[in-house]
């Protein structure tokens, strides 16, 4: 595994952790992002972008299941589930931690 691949994996893992923490306590997520940025390995925007990517991906995967759902009620529930992920992605995209 190359240095670039390891760095990309670390950034992806950091994004996942930020998403998980943001759902529970946004202040903890902000502290995590700032701590990662303070290390100098990544920037605040990079971590937030990775977190946003994670949230968007999960939201899109939730919507993917809607395509094959025949029951309108179940489809609506899946759409509502996706909204939470997409909303989080928007929050992360608009976060200003600088």
C-alpha cells in the first residue's frame, strides 16, 4: 500500500468518525476535526469533505433501495431515512470551523 493510499484511508476513516460523532454530539465532532487539523496531516476542509462524502453516499444508498420497493409506504419511509443523511451532508458542507 502506498503512502497516498494510506493517507486516503485515514481521511476516509476520519470522515466516518466525524459523521458518527456529529449525529451524537456535534461539539465532539468539531473537536475531532480541529484535533485532526492541528496534527498538520489534514486540513479542516479535507476532513469535512470526507465526512460529507460519507453522509451523501449513505443517503444515496438509502435512496437506491427505493427503486425496487413496490410498497409506497415503505418507499416513503426509505426516502425519509435518506433525508437525514442528505441533511447531515448539507450541514457538513456548510460548516465553518475556521
